[in-house]
C-alpha cells in the first residue's frame, strides 16, 4: 500500500476511535485548526470545539459500544486527500429490571485532508445520517430523518462535489489490482446510494448485466440499471448499502469479487438482545465479475441474492 495512503488511514483510524470512545484528547494531532464540520444530526461549525460538540454521543453511558467501518475509498493528490466510508454504531444498556435496551444508527462520512508540514490532517468533515433504530430517546435532540418523505431527504453530502472520484479523478500513484478492485466495488455502493450515474458509467461496461436476486429481475446495460435505481430512490428517503468484501480472485485481466451486505437495521433490530448484540447482520451476497480494460477494472456482471444470516463480530 502507498505510504501516503497508509498515513491517511492511520488518521482515519484515530478519528473513528475518538467517536467510539468519546475521546478527542488528541484532537490537535489529527485536525487542522480551522477544521470545518457539517453533521446532519447536530449542525455545523468550525474549529476543535465544534468537532467535539457535534460528534458527541449524548446518550447514557453504554454497557457496550460496537462500531463497524466499511466501504472505505481514499485518494490523494499532492497535498490534498479525499475519503468516504460508512460507519455503523450500536450502543447497548441493560436496565435495573434486566431489560435490554439499544440504539444503533448508520451513515456516510466524507473526510477531506490537507498535508501541512509533512503531516496529514483532517480539514473538513461531512456526515449524513442514513438510518436509526432502537431507543431514539437517547438522542432526542438530534435531527432525525423524516421517513414519511416519498423521496430522498436533503443530504449534507453532494455526490458530485464531495465524492472521492470527483474531487480526485485520477490517481497518479501506483496501486495494486486488489486495491483498484476494492475501490470499484465500493464505488458501486456509492452509485446506488447517491445516484451518481456519471461514476457508474466510468466503472461499468456499457453492456453490464445486473442479476437482482432480491427483486427477481435482470437488467442489461447501464441505462436499464440506473433507471431502476432512480425508481428505488423515489421510494426511499435514504439508501445505505454497506458492504464487506470477503474475497477477490484475480486471473490476469479478469477478476471475481465476493462481498456481503451488512444491514443490521433490516434484521438485527427485530431480534437483538443480550444474547446476540455482538453479531454482524447480513442480508445479501454478491458475486461480481470484473474485467480490466485499458488498465482500468470495470464491472461486467453483478449477481446478488438473499442470504439472511448473522456472524459474531469482535468487540474492542
């Protein structure tokens, strides 16, 4: 992995740990002094204190906190970098009567970085809340999503202004095939959630085939699939496709990616308790065929099907 990317990922790791532990004692080390933040639930502001205030979890002290970070895409050019990722948070508490309580939510982050005195620092934070389940009274002062809306709610993140591939269209540094394919798979998620169809035309063959095992449909060609995605987005205030890549097999200019959709709000919320709060909840399995065209990995065939299951996750 590129050394600059490694340094950026190290900063991101400190950032998400700070959210999980409610501890930003190291804030001056990873943020610029004039860092700007715009968070869907809590508002916007500038500077260290604004970051601590707007990223603060206001609920009671939890017994356990589970954090899941996926869909990470990172690029840099000279002294700027852009990164997107999904973060899912779960807070649990057992009452005096032994009753289990929980609250969990998921959303998308965009982090912008600047390199100052040879050190990468976060200069801008954007966060869109995409779903929330459980005891929402714990976060009663947050701005919530209006799920009665027939169409996507107004988001903080603008896919064409803030998306990694739009801010930094070309990578001028060497990347492995594995890294490029991982990025392409996560770009696919970005396309579904944001309707960034310009990006889809870049990462997919014009005659791409999508076998949708969830809706029982098959789509041939970019336009047919994007027309269907537009229809999906008219029915939902927000989509949030979080993926975990399980395996990538590469054979010269062809590759197969296998990944699963993590969706705790779909099935976890219905069954969660003391016996299984630590599980990761999956709803779909994907097999994605890719081909390398003029040095660029592109989606050729996407097949996904239902597979509801849970797998133990490690709590740290």
